[in-house]
């Protein structure tokens, strides 16, 4: 699979392949020749929570409009085989921020409000990378890499932070407490009140449903204001929106606007907010010097039914290593650099963002091992650019559940949750999952994107090749399924006896 096919949203403005090659080649040359007197590009990284592959117009959504994301796709580049390191919150976010497979850092699930762990201080984040070049850095939204001050963004390269420290369902109004009285003490046995944090201090100790209606708007408005303040300086803006993770909320301006239920309203508000951020780049005359990346942390949480999104043609959803859990909608936009209205079908991942940014700004990568690769050639549409990943492992909760290359995916026996074709819940309440066991299977992803037909008996040489690659990953990163330890695994950060705790 090669990059460069035209985007279906607007084929009338398709760029000729020869022109794409020339522009991309010139851009690649310019990326490697930034002088100290030149301003490196701004980076805007938009990270949606639990958005399925088919939840926006450029990837198949038709029940509600997403005009701003449609425009980013028409003016930029869709990555159609873009995967996350893990199909769950904290693990996925750790990999995005560091360019390191989550299992290497010992971050394998989603941190709870009672967790005393977080991102290790020795891991380099994208913000810390950008600080090498004196970037202004900010994050507005959900962090979820540890909620105590030593783990919060200000200690990991960010100048500013405003948002919630973990998922918005980790509060006393979680669906598990449906039917309990508001003052029932059981509501707070697992989850305390949800805090809103600014910097490293709680500014609202009890986020309410009315507050959650404003989370998307607050993040977008702060992002716009940050751009206005830093238009004359290089900046890194990280917008990890809290939505569309359940419970989903929309502000009054978007309630009922989509005609497709609350989920459509929430996506439309996200699209609007992203549009205001991109407009701020244009209004300040810095769009041509800004890379915008849009992606998601994992697939949809389908147990919530009409409050969840869609993985489109792909199998399963969040918390699984099938493509519905790990393949996410992704857009790259950089006017004049990235060829407009094009697709890239090559394998790439969120772990590739940090090393790619390092190339763009001339930053130095950390001394320790990372797993991401520079994908600037894919991003810029260079002729015959191919994925830098020969193999990609799919780890979940420390288990090597699958491994793939550009075409084939080998799935190892493991347990996973599924609705098995049943519909999800309604009105914000989930339905229970079935406990499934995946069989040892080989899938031809080129001809079977839904991972439905096990062809392992027909391709013994592919099975053997991927099995050998899996053993290499097990030796390096371990595997709970086979009890392999892994020589390259590092430890996460841990709250010490003298470390300050977040208090609210």
C-alpha cells in the first residue's frame, strides 16, 4: 500500500502525483535545513477520547455534519491505517506523549483516582522535546498520566494546564451507581468527586454535569487564546478533549443541533471547537507554519450504544486488539507542506508523532529506547514512501495479543470482551459484554479488513515469520500470556512518601 491516493470528499481538487512528489521532496529538504534564525513550525495536537474510526465525515460519518474536519481532510492528508499503542486511556496517552510503546514504560491500563502511579520523570514528552527549542507549551483537556502533582503536565514540559486529570466517568455519578440515591455513601467508595485542575492545583473540587457540558468549549476557547498570545513565538498546543468518553455532554448551543442524538451533538461541538482553533491560526497568519494533527486514543466504547461511536468496517471496539479497538481516524494538515486532499494507507502510529516532531524542529531524541519512527516522508507525500514499521505489536494489559505487518495480522489466543453483534445500551447506560476467547488466527487485512476469516492454514510461511517477530518483542517487552519478562521494560513513576498529593 502506498500513499497519495485522492481523498473521496473532494476529488475535484486532487493534486497531480508529479506535483505532490515535487512539493513533498522540497518540503523534506526544507525540514532538514532549518537555521537557527528561522522559526520552526508550531505543533497543534488534537486527541479525542474514545472516538471510533467512522465517527467523522472524512472517515464515513453521515448522520451529522463535521464541516471543519472535512475541510482539514480536503486541505490535508488522511491516514487510513493509523493505530494506537493500546486500546485504553492511560496506556495510549503515555505512548502518544513519549513515542514509546506503553508496555515498555510499564503503563498498561487506565489510572484510577486511587492510583499512586504515573508517567516517570525520565520519560521525555513531546512538550519537553519542544522546550529544547524554547516553545511555549500548553495542554487543555484530559491528562490521565497520573493525577498527583509530580505526574501532572507542569512537571513534564508544559507551561500551562487546565482540565480534568483522568476520565470524566471516574466520579460518583458513574453508571455503576445508577439507581442509588444522590447521597448514598456507596457512590464515593470507588470514585471521589471529579476535580478540575489548573496548573497543579484543584480549582473546582466537584465538577458537576453542568460543568461537563462546558469542557469542550473551555478547552477550545483556551486553545484559541493561547494561539493569540503566542502567535509571534513557536508553540506546542495539546488539546486532549474529554469527549466523546462517556458520560457525554454538549453545551446548550449544541444540544439537539445534530438531529442524530446527543452523540452527534457532542461530535458537532468538537468539530466546531476545532474549527475555531484552526481559524485562529489563519487569522494570525501562521497557518502555513503550523502542523495540525487530529487523532483519537482508541476505538469506540460500544457497550454504551447510542452514546458511543462506530468503528465502521473494523472488528470490535475499545479494550480489544482487533482493528476496531486500535485503528483511529487521523488527519495531518499543514498548508503548503502536506499535499492536499490525499490519503496515506501505510501503517503509522501515535508513537511516531514525537520522533516526527523532533525532525521538524531539529530536536534531540532521548537517550533511552523509544519505539516510534519519523514519518515525515509519509506525512509530506514523498513518492514511494513506505511505513517505517516492519512489524507492529498489539499489547493490552501486558499481553502480546497480536502482531502485524503491512498486510497480515497474527492474533494469539487471549480473552476479550464483545457484544457479539448485540446492540449497546441507551441513554448513557451500558449493556454487559460477553467474555470471548480469541483463537490463534491469521488475518489478511488487505482482503479481510473485518478480521473475519482465519487463513492460518493457507499461509504457514507468514505465520512462521510473524511468530518469529513476536518472539523478538517478547524478549524485549515481555508477555503475560507466555510469562516472558522482557529485558527492555522500564518502570512507571510512583508517588513517594515525601511527594505532595493532589488535594481537593
